[in-house]
């Protein structure tokens, strides 16, 4: 029930599409407006595919989170970022080594 409510609320958001290397849709994401999120940074992430997927969330082009979203589900991710931070999402395809730089 909560997932359906979240998807209904997200219908009005300006969602960004995430495509795989073949051009297939693998995710939608949107930053939630401040009035909806209570002033904190929150990211709506939806997996429209029929498989569980892992994503990479970048803050200013540096990976910060690696959430796993079940098939046909969505989630809200709480971010610890200041104003002016660029948030992007990509599909996590291969092993990623974080060098902490």
C-alpha cells in the first residue's frame, strides 16, 4: 500500500530516466521538493523493471550510495548533502572499487 501511495505522489514529479547501455529503461529518479521532504534532501528512486537492481547514487560525480531496489518497486533515499550538490543515478553493472579520493 505504501508503495502505491509513493508512486501516486511521484506521478507529479519531474522524474529523470536512467537507461542502460542498450537504451532500455532501468530506473526513474527525482529529488523530492523541500516542502515534501521536510527540508532534508531525499531522492525518489523507482525500478520499473521485472528484476531487482542495484544503482549507484553520485553526489558531485562521486559515488555515495549503492541501493538495491526490488522489481516494480520504489524507495525514498535520505541524503546527507548541502545545497548545490549535483545528484545523479546510474545502474550499478560491474564491481566498483571506491578509492576514497
